[in-house]
């Protein structure tokens, strides 16, 4: 059976993976973890991969490729922010091929009933891309369904049992993907990929995020180490751990780091973590095992706002953790949200100032949008306050909480400009360069950042912020 894993074309650099979609803020793109994991589960079939985003493949060229491949099955990423263009394209593919079409992505996961009823050319929705049941379904075998929503005798069948707490899956076919084209703004090496290192989903429930609604399960350490060894044999030197919170289980994270050291796996890696769920001992062990950067969700400098959003961290803890990371040589990236419910002009200004005060190496400034599946989204839908709007946190904003949309966008642009274009920051970044690829990667993403965000509109904030 021929199976095509597809990241469909778009006019913009859209990141669709792991049930969270947005536009790339600069010129970076990582390997979609959903499709990667599926490549392992479906490896007994004749597999093809087309990633139209990272290869910048347009619709016509993609269609020609699909017709040439003649896939029996197409599994495509879809997203909330590109739903119309994704579905239009998939419908076109259906009219030109005999392929059975399945989708995976945030809009399909959180609005399955609407998607299945509105788009009858879709045979099914993959709810859990780590499940081996997907291959069993395609082979028409009997299975307990917790991973797929599908059609049967004109009825829509929904999963009815819970998946097991612990999981593992066959090693993905990383070599089928565009590892030489993927990368992050801070990447040191040309060939990179992604991996689920410790877990799936998230055990926390921040009100602005949907990852806590996916359920939380843990991957076996043995299965992870097997994949990391495989990646190393392919000559890949850098990996991004796509766990929403790699250190959710600190004891397990310690064991993982010790296994990487024990097996002498020489790979540099980055991950996501929380400042309140990581110890000094663990940070040191992570660095020793190859970690060079940690992505921390900081969101705001205001303790009360962090409590209201269920983030439940403090500015003091943020600063303490980042200072220790700087001390032992771990780079850090902090994520901030501008325009949260209960945000004020003063709190936003404080957060922007805070981002420059704390020892961060990189910062991501996102606009608040009520993401599908998040508590904020559910609350607004109950209040019937959701408009027909995009959900792209890179460039759109939900401005129903008191601050005008144009002001919030100016804050975002000013935050990016004032963080990245400080002479002291630029000098530190230059001095931190370790590889030739890293040098060109910084130049490429820096240029993209300037082109997208260094607009005259951002200068209007300078007087207000001083």
C-alpha cells in the first residue's frame, strides 16, 4: 500500500504540527512531529513524504508530485489558521486521485464533528499520532479504537476507550524528511530533526494553551534511546525534543539524561520546560548529556496574571532559573504573551521591560488568541463572544479585553525590536557563535525578523515606553 505523508502548500510559512498552528516568526521550520511519528508506525507500507512548506512547493507542483506517486492513502496536516486553503486543496486532490484522505491537526482534533460533517471527502481524523492502531485500521484489521475518528456505513465513529498511560512506537523514518532544510533560529548544525523524548500531551492546564487537553502519557525510555541512536547513525547532530514539558517527570528526565551519557550519544539537543519544575541538579545533568538550550514559557512578568492564567509561576522563580542556566552555560528562550485577558498597558510594558532584564538569549513575543481547545476559548464560546477570526498568535490578536488591536500589535513589534536590536545583545550573540552554520542561520533569521517586524509602526511605542 502506498502512503503519502503530506504537509500541504500555503502562501506563508505555516507551522501546523502537534495540534498547535501559527506562522513562523522569522525563517525557521522544524520537522512536523506528527508526520515523523506516523512514518515509523506506517513503515511497512511504501512511504512518501511531501513537505510543501519547508521546500516551498506550490499547489501545482504538489499536485503533479501526488499524481506521480499515486498514493492509496494520504495523511495530511491541517490547521485552524489555514483551514479553508487546506480543505480546498485536499478536495482538489480527491477529485484528481483515488486516494483515501485522513487529516491530523488542531482544527480536526478540537472540532472533529464539524470537520467530518463539513468535508465529506475526508475519511478520518487521526486523534493520536503515536498509536499503532492507525496501521491496523488501514489494513482493515480488528482493533480497539482510541486513535481515529472514521466513517462506517455513513456514520461517524468516535474513539470510545482511553489509551494506555505508557506508549512506544516503531522508529520513525527520519531519512525520508528534509533534515537538511529544517532548523530553529538558534540551531548550530545543518541537519536537524524532532523527537518525542519523554511524553505526549501535557500534565499542566494553562488557560491560554490546549496541550493540557490532549491527555498526558509517557514514552518508554528504551524506545526513545533506540530512536536517538538511530538518528545519530544518520549523521544528524541536533535534535529538538518536542515534548510540551520535557521535565514533567523529573526523576524520569534524570534517567533519560543518564542513558544518553551511558550510551555515549553525541547529539546536541533543545527542549521545552517550566521554570518551577526543574532543579539545579537536573539542569546540570541535562547540559552534560547534550542539552544546549531550553525553551521556557514565561508569558508575563506579573505574578497575579500568571496565577489567573493557571501558569502558577512567579517572576522571582523565572529570574532564579534563568540566572542558573546562564551560570552553567545553558542558553534560554523565553515565550511571552501580549494581550492576555486581564493584561493592561502597564502590565504589558512591565513584561517587555522584564524580558530585557532577565538573562534570556532569545525571546518569542506572541499575541493572545483564544486557541482551539483552550479554557479561554471554551469560556468565550459559552459567552458567544467568538468572532470569525484567525487564530495565528504570530500576527493576529483577540482584542475584546480593553486594549485596541492596533495598540497590541505595536507592543509586539516594539517588544521584538527593543529585545533583539540592543547593541549589547547583538554583540553577545556574535560572541556566542560556535559553528559556521550557526553564523549563517543567525544572519538568515535576523534578516527575516527585520523584514517582518522592523516597521515604522513599532517606533510609536518608544515614547510611551520611556
